[in-house]
C-alpha cells in the first residue's frame, strides 16, 4: 500500500472540493486526477467508491489509503462511502474557505504595512537610504536625502556611494557598518560631499536588514552643518571671553607698572639738565613706556574693558574725514572705493575707536594685497528680521547700520579665519605684526554693542561686516581741540587711594611737587578713617576703581555721605559695569584712564577742582 504524503493529499483535496458535492448524486463513482509530487514524479489517483463499497482515495496500482479518523467518523455516523467522502470534502472546503479569508486578510495587512513604511520613508525630514551591504549601491533613497546632497533620483539609484564620491573619507562607510556592533549603537559624526562639491557635516546611524533575500543597510542621515557651526561659535565665544578676562587682568597690572615707569621718568627729567646724557636715557625710557601703553590699550580693546567716550556718530562723515589718512596708509597700487548710503542712520560709539577699527581693517586688507588690488568701504541701513542667521554668524533682529570693508586679496581658509580675532594670532612673519589688530577690532565692535562677521575664501578676498544698532538722534559735533598748556598746581587737599604701593608713592610725589597737600591710603577702610579724623575737609578724592575691600565707586559714595561737597576723580586701567552704574547715578563723575602722564593728571585734577 502506498501512502500519499499529507502535503500532496491537501493539494488533492483542494483541487477536488468542487467535485465533492457532485459525487454524492452523480452516477459516476470515480474521478481521476493526476497529482505531481515533484517535477519528475507523479501519481494517477482515483477518488470515489471502491469496489468493496468503501470510500477511498486509490492509486492506479490498487494501493489503498483510508485515514483512520475518517473511517471511525463514517462508522459512527453510519455514512455510506460516497456520503463520507462528501462530508469530508465539505469540511475541508469550509476550512479552505476560512483559510483563504485569513490569507487574504494577511496579504491586505502586509500591503497596508508596506504602504505605511513607504509613506514614512518618503516623507521623513531625515535623509534615509537603503544600500547593499557589500558594494554600497543605492537601492532606494528618500527625497530628503536627494535634497541634502543635491542629486536627482536617477543619478543615485544603482550607483554606489564610492562611485558618487559621497564620503569625504571613504573609510567612514566602514566605520558606519561597525556601528551595529557597538553596544550603544551611537551615530557617526562624519562629512559628506554634495553633487556641487559642498561639504556637509552629518550624523549617520545604520541598521542591517534583508530585502528580497539581499543583505542591505538602512541608514538615517541628519544634516548637522548648521548645528556644528553654532556649537563652534559657542565654543569660540567662550574661548574669546576667557582670553578677554586674562588680557584685562594682565593689562590692569601692567598699566600700574607703566604708570610708575612713566611717572618717575618725568619726575627725573625735571631734575636733570636737558643737555645731560642721562636726560636722553630717561627720554628713551619714557618713550618705551608710551609704546607699551599702546599695547595694553589693544589688550583692553580686545577684552572690551577699555575706557570709551561714546557719542552719536555719522559713519559717512567718519569715513570722509579719515579718507586722506587711509589713502596714505595703503599706497598708490591699491584703489580705495567708498560707497556711502544716502540717509544713513546714526550709531553711538567712541569716535577714536571707530577710526581705529577702520585703520586696522585697511592695514589688514593692504597686507593681503602685496601686488595691489581694491578696497571697498560701504555703509548701509539694514533691517534684520527675527531669526536672521547668516552661515555661522547670527545677529538679533532689529535696525542696524552696516559698515563693511572688503578687499580683493589672498583670502583665508577656514582654519585661519576661525582664529583671526584671537589676540597675538598672526600669519605674518615674526616682527611684522603683533597679532592684536583684528582682536582690537573685535573688542571695540562688541563694546559698542555691535556685531562683527567675516567672510573669506582662499583667492577670493575677505569681507568684514559690522552691524551697529541704529540711532535716530542727530550726530554730535566733534569736541574742539584745545592747545596743550603747562597745567598749573594748587593748594587743595587731595586724598589718594591706591593699593599699589609704588604707584601710590609716585602719585603722591607728583601731586606734592605741584603744590597740593596730599593724603594717602592703601584701601577703603583707611581712607574712611582719614576723612573722619581729618582736621580739614578733603577737596578731591583720587581713587582707583579696583580696591581690595570696597571698589572706588562704593568708596566715593560712602565718603560723600561724610562730606557732601567732595569732588571725585576715578582712575582705572579699564572700565566696566561699575563705571556705567556710577555715571548713571552721577553724570558729572570724571573718569581718568591709566596709565596717565604728569601733564594729563594735573590737567584733569585742575579741571575737576575748578569746574
């Protein structure tokens, strides 16, 4: 007896279910079907009633198979063989119909799932790709990926990432495939190249998948170029702030030393005959100290701590007045072009500092064009909308006056341009530059509540753009220059408060030599005791802003409660919020910048005492 395999039997029953019902009433008792068990083997089956009257599924060689459960069921129900076959095939028919419904439902669910995936794949804002694992050929990509790398779909599909030169570093694809073995499966930060050659910073995560029996890689790519720029700007800002604090601290201490050097050199020059050889040496010491003063002012300019005297300015007028000096600076082989905007708004800044900004930028442009070229200075009114971001530079929304300086020079690469505002950074040969020119520009613009941005590429020149808040007030006239005269002395009482012992001693000698009665203190506590115990009133408080206990602003306010008529002259190497707060309370406060000369100190004291 041969046994028909169960799978083959199921196929047979599925094929004959339509004849099952007909078999009960049909005079034809046997149906013949040829069933293939394989590509080369088959069997001819007879389905119906056997010669003995028993229901059967019989092969042509009379081998007989009757399922045990079917025979038992037929016996208990007392069914004839024909009826048994009909009932069995009818039950199978019901099962097949139900299975067919299930298969249809599963197929429909599968199609819906595929449709949902396709919609998510195509509409995702993140770039998604499916590539072959071995060769990296693109099987499918979504629109976000095409937009990110500026490709058409026909250019991508079927090509590999290496063929298209997508990876800036081809080894990064191997690193991406290794992410699947990482416990955290972190994203890979790398760079990709667009069809136009632009480099984009991206973050890539990947998973392996199987598609139509083919091993593939599903990768999700996020363009983080703008985010990277913002992070770089944030780190650069923190670095500049740290350098600024360091520069301000160094400049403050250095200013005290320069004050002592310049003061004693001037006092010594008064005691030496101008024809004496020592007079020449003393003059050299004094001039060296004055050059050092310029250095500390640049440091303070970068740190945004220098003392400014802001007023309302018209940038067009500033550039016009400075034009002749700028032309002498650049030489005859460089053309200087000025493009002013009519009806330009006003800004509030220190005139001398804005002139220094222009001078430093013009010198920088000149040095970038050793064979000549063109420098363009341009002014304009701009209205920046909310969220304005230009590459790696951002400016709060508002009304601004734009001052730009462009040159046709050699330009800079990203490595250099990212550091140009750092103090002492320079690409010039040793002895050719201090590295403080552009850092000073940066500090002045920032201290004037402005924003500065640079655009440059190698071989395509450089453009500096400075945005200053626009003011509606009319420009203030420049102060009249008064001829220098030898300052007179006086007989008033001056209290000098300075924690630097050498500087305090030099200041006392200088004032005493001019006829003033001088009291001295090294801190605020001693100064308060002197005023309280003084037999006569103090006419002028000359105090440093930074003191060990109280600052000079707090000290002057305290002493004015003891002597309301006390006049105050604050002295500092740099300004800050304390000065701004004090000037807001008392606009008549006088501030003097360190380091000072004998002439400037005596002239300022005389002005404060007699104003």
